[in-house]
C-alpha cells in the first residue's frame, strides 16, 4: 500500500539502528526522556488533550498575552492567506518579498523604536545568522553563560574571540571586557529575560560597562517582547536603556501571536548588511503570509493599548504572592515565568504529574536543562488566565505540595 514504510536494509543501516536504540535507552535510563502531550484544541488557557483530558488548565505556554487564539489575530491570518496565498516558494531576495513583509519589518522597528528590522523564519535563525555575519577574528563576543541555546549555537558559528561570563556577574563581565580591549569590536550578548529562572539581565549595569569599555550590547528578547516595561517594549524599556541597547533579536512565536518567525532590529546599516550576508535569511524561505498577518495584528493590538500587558502583570503578581504565602519559593522577579523551586528532580516530576491529574498542565524541569539539585516546576502566566484559574492552580499546588512533602 501507499503508506507502508519501506525499511532500508544493509549493514550500515543496521549499525545505525543499534546505535540510536542504545542511545535512546540511555536517555530513558537517565530519566531525561521528553514526551509530548498531544493537544486537540487551540492554544489557550483551557486545553483538550487527545488522551481524553478536557478542560485542562494550561500553565506552560509562552502565550503570555493570550494572543495565540485571539479572534482578531486569527482573522488577520485568514485575510493574509486569502490575499497573499499560502507561501512564496522563494527566499526573500529572489521573489519572496511581499508588501506585508516590508510592512511588518517597518512595524517591528517602530514598536522597538529602532531604525529598521529584518524578518527570519524563527528567532533561532536570527540568532544563528547574526554573529557569523557581523563578527570576524578581529572582534570579540562576550556571552552570559546561561544564554539560550540558539545564541550559543550562533556564537559557535562565528570566528570571533569568545568570552563567557558568569551568569549576570558584572565583575566577571568587567574583567572579560578588560581582557577583550585588544580586539577591534566588543559585543556583549545576553538574554533580556532568562527562560529557566524568570530573572532579568541587569541591563543598566551592562550598558554602563559597555560604555566604559566601548562595547555594543545585543539582547535576546524572546521572553520580554510584548509585555515587559510600561508599554510592553521589553527589558530595555523596563530598565530605561532603550537608547543604549544596539541590537535586539526576538520572536513572533511567543507573546506576539505565537505563530512563528523571528527578527533582528537595530541600526539601518546593520539590517541592510544582514540582508546581504546572513545565511539563514539568504538561504531559507520567506515567512508565510498567514504568519505575517498574525504578528502584524498582534503588534497593532499592543501599540493601540497597554491594557493586555498590564493585565498579565497583575495576574503574575497574584500568582507569585499567593504561592509565596502558601510557603513555596518562586524564582525570578515580576516575570510571568514563575519557577516553583523544588530541588529534587523526582519530586518535580511526580508533582507535575499529580498536577495534571488535577487538571493543571505544568512541566517539571531537571538536570541537564537546569543545574543538579535545582529542579523546579515552571509555571507561565498569561493575560487570558482568569483570577479563578490562578487560584485553582495555587490550590492544586498547595494540595500536591503537602501530599509529596514539598510543604509542611
Ligand atoms: N531565544 C530564546 C531566549 C528562546 O527562549 C527561544 C525559544 O525557545 C528562541 C530564542 C528561539 O525562538 P524561535 O522559537 O522563534 O526560534
């Protein structure tokens, strides 16, 4: 029949199968196997799972503003699909640029108050494209040790001199900047908000050091764009350094509608240079119109009003204060990523499972994703959670925490 797989044969394939099966067994044995729950509904605060769970309260998406299933965002996608088609079957510079791509780039730059912006298929691509295009063996990049995997991979691809400073440690950054004075250009690269701990980079101090040592500052704003700062512009707005951060990379796949896509925004010549030299931009298909439509509408909603971002901040505050009062330790500060610190890996796993038994979907994280002994359940708050949703989550945590000995 048309659908039956044809097993490849031969000694090389047999060897590969044996090796992979043994490595898969090791992953299971180490307790780090990641299984995927299958969702049968839209992304949102309430989910239906194919395994039968209905009315599951979802606390583990990056849907910070609840725009992933916003009716206006969906309508904008449908309209863009109808008018501009399913996709471009082309990279941007051959015949893949439509008016909506240029409009979205202009809107992103305006949102961040920067000169220009360039779209990518993802922020992972934006991060793997920028360092290699921009930095040469004459230059240096200084990177926080806990930066996202895509920044680490992007830096690996470039030939600059590499310095890794201790997480948010300004003394260490200063020492490394002194060491890096011998190079032509210094670029400090940091996540604006770190996704495992919900902590926020000390951008004021980083920008001061950058000024003192003649360096540029790059931030990855995936967990900040749309909701941090009084108008949701991000970490640079929150910390009052919008005019000091040179380059921002961020995603359209989290708060800004959640479809997909990423971008770099910053000085015009940098963006023009990336269009000429950045490999994930030059050698990958254009963003599909429906995806562009979603992000464009999400930005319109955020530029019209900061009410959604503020509602998320209030929900975050409610969760953090109620959980702290219940006796839990929540890492980070004022961020919708609320890591409930538990320490023990098995405790995090069984508590997350027991939360799902009570209809609350949260995920436990343990080594190697976070350091040994620092296992946690990461809760993510969204503007579309109701106060009752938040309270139900806190109540379930309290019950489950008592049952498993995480609370007295
Ligand atoms: N940077 C950070 C800090 C992230 O958390 C992520 C997503 O997990 C990315 C980059 C990649 O973004 P995208 O999903 O757009 O590739």
